[in-house]
DNA sequence: TGTACATCAGTGAACGCGCGTTCACTGATGTAC
DNA sequence: TGTACATCAGTGAACGCGCGTTCACTGATGTAC
C-alpha cells in the first residue's frame, strides 16, 4: 500500500511517542518491540522500516522526552514565583502517579547508566535543567542539589510501598526545597 | 555429594552476595540466573535448591543490601561531624565508580518501582536512612530532601557521558548539602 | 575397623516463551502513457 | 478518461538466543551396622 506523503513520518512519530511512554512506565529493557507495535495496531516486522535498531528508537525516544521536558519547564518557569511553581508541580502526587508522561530522569537514568546507553541527549537535557533552575537561584551552584533532590524524591516516592512514607518523601522534600529556594529568591 | 553442615548455607550466601553485586551493577532484569550461577562456578539448575524463584532471590539480595547499608551508615554516622563525613563519602568519586558495592537506591529504586516489585525491605531501609539523617539535623523534616539529593545526584552523575558534567553534579550537590547541613549543625 | 546404604547439593538436558532482527511478500495508491 | 505499471509501508513467518523454571540424575560424604 502506498500512503500519503507524510504518512510514514506520522507512523514513525507515533512509534516514538508510544515508546517514550512505555520506556518511562516499564523501563527500556522490559519494553518489547512486539508489544509496542501491537499497541499501535502495527506488526513488529514493520518496525525496521522506521528504525535500524531498538537502540536507535531509544535515542529517538530520549530526544522526544527531552524536548517535552524543555517545553514544560520553560513554560512553567516563566510565571510568578516560577521556581516554586515548578517544584510544586514536579513533586506533586499527579507527577508521581504518571511516570509515563513525566520526567525521564527518575525512570530512565539508572537503567541508561547501567546499560552503558548513556547518550549526549541526556547530558544536554541535564545541562538545560541545571541552567534553568540556576537562573532562578541567587547562587546557581545550588542548581545540582535542587535538581537531584527533585529527581531522587520522585523516584524514591515511587519505589516504596507505604503510601505515608511515599507522601512524606514527596512533601518533606517539597517543603525543604521551597524553603531553601524561597530564601534565595525573596518573594513579593 | 554430601557436604559439611553449613555448606549449603554458605553457597546460598554466596549466591545472594553475587546477586546483590550484579543487580546493582546491571539491574535486576538484565541479570540472568544462568550467568549469575556460572560466575560462582555452579550450574543454573542448582539455583532452585536454594530459592523458589528469582523473585525470592531479589528479596534476599535487597535484604542483604539493606543490612550492608545499615552497617556503613551506622559506623559512618558515629564519628566527628558525622553527617558531613557521610555526605562526603556518599557523593565521592569512589562511590560513583562502584555501583556494585554501593547504595542500592540509585541503581535499583526505579526498576523496583516499575516492576511493581517494591517490597517492605525497601520501605524499612528508606525509613532507617531518613531517621539516621534526621537525627543529625536540627529540623528532621529536611531528612527527605538530603537523602533524595544524595540518591538523585549519584544516579544522575552515573547517567551522563561528559565527565565534567558528572563531576559537577556530584561536587555541587555535595557542597550545597554540606553548607546546608553545616548551618543546621554548627561545627566545633 | 570395614562395608552397605541413605542423603541431598549440585548437574545438565530440556521445557515453553518472548526477545531483537531478517526477509520474501502483499496490495492500495500515485504516476506514466 | 482509462489502463499498466512502479512504489514501498506494512505483513507475518522464521532465525537464533537467553530467559526462568523443571526434573531425572550423580556421586561424595555421613551414618548404621
């Protein structure tokens, strides 16, 4: 079957977006191409018309996550009390409950490090986040700690069983970060 | 072959320790029982004389990591300027380079959350860490942020390619945490 | 002390399964005449 | 306008492989006599 001009590009994009969801929800290793393609009503053989390997898809999906993250943080860090808003959003129960649509670091960083699949895409995304956060701090050397605390707290809060402990990790970290960054940037 | 009284217990322990190393280095999913047993000069079939499933081994290995972590933190948090020493040790290049012997949170938390394999062992270990850290802070509500920042920074520093960026994550976070906790606990 | 037997940690072939990847193929559509 | 052909996104069977798990087995040792 021959399709309209941009049909192939659209299919490719659908694969990338579904992969970005599943990688974050289940992990890269645990996401099979067969299942992934079936979820899009496609057969697995067709995958290789779009990507030369699973690794190439991983790279693409990371790029997609990174650009999504860029958008969200950029828009979130532009209103009133931008950093506080961002922290509250990042360390929210909503974000904790939806890893598939969330920040890729708490879900994918460990696995990418272990698989030796780290890519410049991750580096650039981390650098961008540090720069964005640092721009809203009096001393931008604290940016690494703020980012690390957000990523770590979200990951830990998703890994414990007890809901109270999970809430505590999320809420205490949020309160501490708000207090610390609020002190750096006096609020109106 | 019939072996000495505690031979079986010793073998079991060797399996648990090798698993704890490999799970942290490669991830749980990526660690095969075949390879694991071969590394101990055993055949894979014998595995089930010790554990009823891989899941049971995961649980055991987590328990082992947790007790190891207990020991390290307890001894590390008992000298002079205990929290500062602990932070420096945790966010060191040595710890970054040896995930197999290090804290299980940066390597395993994401995967355990994704696999729905979270276990009370993790909860207890997180609680213990929070309590230990909180005991050395003026306001123990900051414990969650301190732990999250350490876990997040170590994980992120292992996931980036650029050594400078990796160092920055580690060192900036360390400096920030030392400054923050040092302010809470005035040093002699 | 010497022999027969029971134990059971460890062996290794085999199971079904899903993985990533390859490939000969289909068939609806756009193009050429 | 109508017909023949080329294109190529997507199909689905097949590949070798390693996974977790099962099982009939081995054979060195401790125990019983």
